C-alpha cells in the first residue's frame, strides 16, 4: 500500500520534520532559560506545535533533553573527526589541535549549545549522557594516539585518555563560564600539550 502524502511529504517525513523542529526549539529554550527552567510547554510554543506532536516524538521532556544533548555531542564528534581526517596520521599534534579546536569553536559560536554543555553536569539524565560523551571522545583520542604511536595499544591508553578527556571537558566548561581568562587558541594549545604528554607517558610497572 503506498504511503499517503500531504503537500508532497509522506507521513514519516512529516514526523521527522516535526521532531527536528522540536529539537531546534528545545535548543533555543535551553539557550534562553537554561536546563533548570526547560519545559515542554515552552518548547511547543517555540516550535509552533501542540503537545500532541510533542508526544509523537518524545515520551517526556527528559527524553527530549537527552536527544538534544546527544545531537549536540554527535555534531561535536563529527566536526572533530572531519577536522583530523585530512591530516597525516603521524602528526598527532596537528590532528589533536584540529579536533579540539573544532569542538571549542562549535561551543564558542553557539551560546545555546554551550549552555546545554555547561549545565548538563547538574542534571541527572544529562550527567549520564555527559559521561557517555567523555567515553566516546576518549576512544577517539585513543585512536589518534595509536595511529601516531603504533607501538602503543588501546589497552595501554584506556585510563590515560579517559582522565585526559574528562579534564579537557571540564576545562572547556570552565572557559565557557569565564573562569579561565585565556583566549580559545591558548586553551586549545594547552589541551594539545596534554595530549602529547599522554602519548609519551611511560607507566611504571
């Protein structure tokens, strides 16, 4: 049976379009009000949709917040991957700089995403998502290091890259809050130095 269409769009396409509108509106609401004042009513109003369409895509506001955080994290990871992809595998400094700069630039240019990122730590659902993001970026960083230092294995780096990534995540949060009085490039440079130090670290056994 063919899918019914309305104004050239199938039912599935209309659902996807409404979901995207809700996510865009949710990011605006977070930017204006913060995570603590985030409500379904505000999101629906900003999206120009009724609550019926909210529940079509999300069971509750926490699920929408989680989807929003995941989308922001996915964008940051995609930009980091793209930034590092065109550089030689052996040049760890250049690849780490490009990847970290891409993430910092994303947050610096979008105050809405930056506020979501900063306030995630105080929200039960988003705090767990934030830990998942740390693990994902740590795995990415491990891959960069192993490609530049083939004598190392992921097992050699697991603890180090998690510690390093968590530290970078918090440092970026401090910087976005204005608690680190440095410019973006200085912050990126210091993070790169830590990545290089981690790559050359020798654990005593």
